[in-house]
């Protein structure tokens, strides 16, 4: 846990959520009162309206006092939060009115080409002795103030990479602020924990061994108007961390690292496929017909078209149309998909998936491709994943329940599921094959701990896949108990495909007759195989994340009233 800390007299307070009041559990994460030693200035908080009028761009611009800003920025600020916002506004007044500093400047990349890397500074001076000072070696850094001591005479700067460096301002010396001289002993009158600042100075190592930048100039890049979370407790409420992800990133290095790992996984995945000749494409998210999986869609309406539309469940039909048209022999898409269903640690209504198709290949090729992808991504993360094994669905069900489902009717399967405590009311209209899959998920899925390809799905559970007898040429890939991928040999016979889709429509399983898709297949679809991977679950499996929401930058959450 990254810690924002103060001296024993410093403020302890935290953000409150945007867009709604906090749940009662939220307030338990933070102390109710604190002692304030950061100098807030002598002005009363009642002067804040005048302060902001002085800072306004125009006389008729809306003016806000600390309480109004607290309500706008946190939607639930208590008196201690309002007090701290007021003190920060007072410092903002000092910066802008008295020193002529723009606390939110525009900065050109060309103007900061001399900016130094904190990690490199630390590396360059590992051998610097205690009390040794190099006045001839100057550095230029920026970052967020993570800690302050002695009224700002010592601050800790953290850069965007998470590297920290102490900065000190010497007593009875002047520093430069906005090209003006400023008494360093009054630095606490303009700085707060959370401010993003630009500092220039030279390097030394203190008597206690702390590598330190001796500051000679300071520039404000962004004044922080809200107090940072309590550094020794942080945001403990999981929902608050997910709702205020920006604060979670500021205070929790593990959360930031997980999201960075997600970015690296997607980058390596794209590179892997590009290196193997796959072409990336984009297909519509708004669709007239939903298809590609058994799921409930999100529905909307186009005023311009006068049509009802659906957020896509999967991009499958459009990708197959591109394959049929000869756009490329290997294609893939990474994008958002939506399913209007429940949430859990493994399910999210909005999620990211990659779907790919390759001509002249089959389900076995897709399994090998999946294995190569997992090896490549795990190596990129510096980890390793055991080799995949292959098991049929029937043998896994028999192993965990003692039941041979090959001889079970739909009525038998409903009875078995009912005996296991499963609510069978919504399952009564399912095909026999989907009931077998329901039994598998209830009895087996959580017990698949090693990387496994589950094969030989019932043919009627995957109508878009080719079949041999009663078994579909379908597989699902599991890692650490998570279903992360689904692949198959595609059904390329247009008449058989029509028969299957019409059957699904009659059974209310979410598929409908898509004439444009069938038109493409009727022109001739080269023997093709496909693979779909849930990016969020793959990140969970490769990083050990406990919830799918932790892998998403801003997961969908229920509004707090």
C-alpha cells in the first residue's frame, strides 16, 4: 500500500465519492478528527468567497466557497473536509494573487526536455556518502507531494512511475517561485500534500543517509484542493476504491501495477498476432441483431434510424463475414462486449474480449494457438503457466459427480440439477446440451485448477460450431478455475447453419436469422476456426487478481444514492 503521510501533527482525511453519497462503511475508513500543523494561513475560511472572487476570470463568473466546492467535488464533505478545502484555497490565493502564479499552467513538452528521471538520479548517486553534497550537479524533477515535514521544509516527491525522492528547502535561504524570490521558511504557506510540483536543485545525502534534492526553485503544476487519503489506512472499502479508481491508483501501488500489467498483456497479445500475420479489424458495437452467445443484450433506440439497436454480445458474425469476403485469411478484433446480466467476481456486464478467426484451421489449431498465447503472455509478465491438458466434458462430469451424462435425458438432467440445489425454473426451456453444460458449471468448473482444454461439448450447446455426431467441435480453456477462452471449428455449411440458427430462434436462446450473415456464408466460407478470449478473465488468471473489477480501470458499479 502506498502511503501518503504527514508528521504526527499533519492532516488525516480522505476523498469522498463523486456522483453520490457514501455508504456508511466508507466513513469507517477514516479518522473523524485530526490535528493540523500544515500552515493554513491566518485568513478565516469565511474569506473564501472573497478569495475566489479575486481569482475569478470575470466579475460575473460563478463564485464558490469551500463548502460549495466540497459538495461539488465530494458530494458529502464533512466539516473537517470543508476546513481543509478552505485552507488550500487560502494557499491558492497566496500563489495566484500575491505571487502571480498560475496554479494550473499550460506546459509544452519542449519546455521540459531537461526533466530528469528520479530512478536514474537514485541510481547515479548510490555511492554518495552521508553529508556529501554535489552543488555542481543539478536536477529537474516533477511529481506529486507524497509527504511533508517541518512545515514543508522537507517534502517527498513521487513521480508517475512510483519513484520517490526527498526534497529539502534550507532555512534562512530564499528560493525561486515563478521567477520571484521567496522565503523558504514560508514554503508551507503555499504547498500541500497532493500538490503536483516542478523542482530544480542539486543533490546531497543527509546525515541519516537519505538522498535529497536541495531545492532552489519551485513551480506549481497543479494545486491539489482536496486532502489526500489517510496514508496509514488508505481506502479500505473495496467499492470506494473501484468507484474512485483515480484515488486508488494514487494510494495503492498494487492497483496501479495490476492495470499496467493489463496494458502490457494486451500489447503483447496484439504483437503476438501481428507477428503471425493476423490483421486487426473493427466491427460495429451497435447492432440490429444480437448474436454470438446465449446472453441478454442491452437495448437502445436510434432516433435517426427509427430502429431498436443492441449493444453487441460478441463480434462473431461481422468477423466471419470479413473472412467469407476474403478480407484476410487471419483476422482479430479486441473490443468491448456487453451482456445485460448479473455481476460477480467473474462476471461484468461490460467486458473486453478478443475474437479471432483463421482460415484452413480447426479446433486443435486453436487450442495450440491458445497455448502459445498463454506462454508468450506469461513470459512477458515474468511468470510461468503449466502446460495445458485436454479432458472431455463427459469424463470431467463423471469424475466429479459419478454420473455418465451420455445416457441422461433432459428430464434426468433437470432432476440432477434440482437435487444439487440449482434453481431449474429458468433452465426448463434449455436444450439437453445446455443442461449438460449447466451441470458442468455447477459441479466441475470451480475444481479445474490446472490449465485445461475442455472438449467434446454437446453439439446443440454451440450451434455455430461444426459437429461430429452428438459432439460439437468446441472447447473451452480454463486457467486457475476460470474459463478464459472458447474456440471451435466453425460451421461452414450454409444450409446446416440455417437449420441450427432457426432451431435456436424457436427455442428462445437469443439467436435470430441474420440474413446478411447467412448471405456471406452462402457465397462460400473457407474452412475456418475461431477463438474468443475474455481479456479481463485472462488478466485475472495470469496475475492472480481476485475480482474481475480489479482488472478494469473503471468497472460498472451501482449508483450510490
